[in-house]
C-alpha cells in the first residue's frame, strides 16, 4: 500500500509532517510518498529512513493556510494538488494533508470526483464519548446543505462506523434542539422524514440533542457543516477549560496536589481522550478516494495517527462499501 502525504501542508510543515511519517514508517509496512519541495524535504529524510519506505515526490509550489480554494485550484503544482493527483492516477491508495483544508477539499472534489450516486462529500470526524470514539458529520465541509445531503451522509456515516470502528449496525442520530419529532428547523424536519424512508438500510434512531453526542448514545451524529464545526470547537474549548481548572485547583491546594499525583494516570488518560492529535485526522467521505484532513496544528503524533486512519480505511475497503450502500434500493428511493 502507498499513501501520499502533503509534506508542505500545516502550521508545522515540513518538520513535524516528516517526523510523523518517519514514526509511522517505523511501525508499518506501508510506503509513504512525501509530496513537496525536495530541497526542503531531503535533509529531513536521510537515506534509509523508514527502511526505505519514505519516498520524496517533487512538488515545487505550496498553498498558504489563508488562501482561498478558488486561488488554490489555479496552482496545479502545489503539494496538495500533486498529492491528490497521485491517488487519481492510481499511484497511491490514500492522501493525507494537514494544510489548507478548503484547498484540500477543492482539489479532492475536482481531482477525484464524488462516489457515483452522491451529491456532496462531508467531513466525518471521530469525537470522544463515554462509549469510546464515535463519528460526527458534517464537521465543516458544507456550511449549507439540503435535506437530501443529510440523508446521504446517514448512509456514509453508517458505513464508515462499520468499516473503521468495527461497529455492527451503528446507531445514527440527527442532531436537533430536541428529541421530539416536530422540533427543529425546516432542514432538520425534512431530513428526518428522508432518513425514516431509508428503512433497514441504516439503524436510524431519530433526533438527538447536543448532550447525546458525547454521552455516546449514538454512534453517528448527523448535522450540517456549520453546526458540526461549532459543536467541535465548543467541545475543544470546554475540554481545555476543564483540564485547565483541574491544574489550577491542584496548584492552589496542597491536598488536591497529592490527590492529583495519585490520580495522575487517570488524568493523563482523560487528557488523551480529548486530545485531537489522538484521533489524527478526519475522513472526507463521499469523494472517490480516501482523503484524510488533518488539523492545521498537527504535530508528528497527529500526522502518524492521521496516516493510520487512511491505512485502516483502505484495508477496510471503505470506498467499495460506500458504493454498495448507495446502490441499495432504499437509498435510491430516498
């Protein structure tokens, strides 16, 4: 297996990106194609690094983190464009980028297209819950969408949960301001009816509220990209607040410090569950290729984990399973 990595994308590129690739190569037999300017990458990849599983693929241009997707599409020699092209041309089975997410999604959509029968792709991200990692989509690819898109994403999320998280018959819920049938805006109410029409194609449990997402009451949470992105940013802020307050109270009170030392392992485990680097990257589901969107602040550990997400998706035949799901009669009717 070969995975292309946009080595020039991200706030800490290329050093942290290459470091993450070297860490992954030390643990996996997958070959990594590091896409970027060879003069910047060569000093970071000594001969024999990763037992020869790291290969530099030249791309002389780079898309800035603040550039618009439209401008990025006019730069075919940029590292993100070349990395996506490797998947399109069959030279890689997946692509990972922690760079400009808008540019990455634009090139993925243009270069790979969508899975047949699908209108729009969505970002599916793993979120920590009381029951373990679960999926939320859309996490930011579509600020506005139609009810039919949410129905499609219900199928995508269900297949993703089965393939990557090994969850049988995953529970799918629609994020709303209440669990009652009549709640929500027109988008959510219409999507609810469409999801009901899927019948046995997915295990749809109806409306869920914000608290249900992190309690693990559903395995897949559906929402538009605007709402999903706000949910994630609020969750990140709350987790940082909680961890910060625990540290502050431990410093203020000697007795609490002793208790903190005794509970150190549990506190570290809790912090790892809320650390976005632990989950690596989000899947751009619906495009006709395995594309992993990394966080712009990704460090080496996050990049290593993001590549692992892509590797699991390829091994699980995610694209084939999505195509098969969309071809089901219930999906066609909806």
